C-alpha cells in the first residue's frame, strides 16, 4: 500500500509515535493521533504534520475504552474522509515486582485490549474499502520467548498477547487487511537509566548502540507498503535477542 493520499490513525502520538508520524507525513499520509494525557505532545505532532502539507487532527481517547475507540475511529473518518492504516502504539511499561490484580488489568488493558478495540472498529471500514493495514507494537522479549527480567510479569504477558492478537487478526481479516507487529528492543534508553545501565545494554546488543525512534518508523513503513507479509512480528532490536 502506498501511504500517499491515505489516512492513518495512530494511538499514542508521543515519543516514538512522533517519528512514525513524521515519516508518514513525509510520504503524504494524513494522520489522526489519539492521546490520553499527552495532549501537548499530540498537538505538537499535529502541527509538525500540517507543516509538511498534509492534514492532521488530534483526538482525546482512552485507547482501552471501547466506546472511546469507536468514537475516535468515527471522528477520523468524519474529519479526514477515510481510514486506511491503524498503528496501535498506545502502551504502558511498568515494573511490578509483586503484581496485583489491578496491575495485571492495567497492563492488559493498555497494551493488548487497546489494540483489539481499535482494530475491531477500524477493520470493517478497511475491508469495505478493499484494503487496509494494521500495525501493532509488541516487545522483543516475549517474541523471543525469553522473560529474562524479573518484575515485569503483567507487561510481558500483555505484549505476548499483542503477538497472539496480531496473528489471529491477520487470519480473520485476510485478504483485504494485512496485520503485523513490531517488537522493539533497545530503541531509546529509559529516562531514569544511568550511563552505566545504558552501557550494559549497548554491550549486550550485537549492533552496539541504541536504535533510535527512526528505526521503528522504517519498520512501520515497510509493513504498510508490503503486499505479501501478514501475521508477522518483526524484531527491531539490533540483534539483542541473539545474546
């Protein structure tokens, strides 16, 4: 699918989402960006997209809420005229050494349910139009079958659910809608990382560096433009899974 002239709905327009939005705008793809708390970041991204000469809107929505997801999809079509691409980037990353039931629900809702509810509202429009793309965000650890780090049980499980959702949706929505996922590895160091912690990650990554948000944007573009890849989860981790 050529993104030029198409419309993409991106959940979570901050941080890495800004790089993805920039890449799509550069190819002439209009954008709707949802946010829950990061209004300033979403509006900044919208301004950047508009400066590139394409239409963009920001929408307030809790990505895990079914009614709000439906409303965001409806507003995207009402404002931009169509919906061709859904990129589910809304996510939370929390360490829970002694997870509670609430921790479990919060992670599953934010990371897996959000992708599901947006997909079920967007997919019928894409199928009716004859083509569509859905890109989800998983994580390199569950995709590699390696929990590796203690204290992330709800997060790890939720991202494994994203991979399973991706495969199931790909089967259900073929042949009109292609559904894939990206499993990021060391893309950006967390804000609270010390130089020593960052150095340890780099030393354990065969390519010897943090990837940067642009590497996720490149993967998103590939999964939009491909015509024969569906049900896949692509690790973008600099070979981190090899160690």
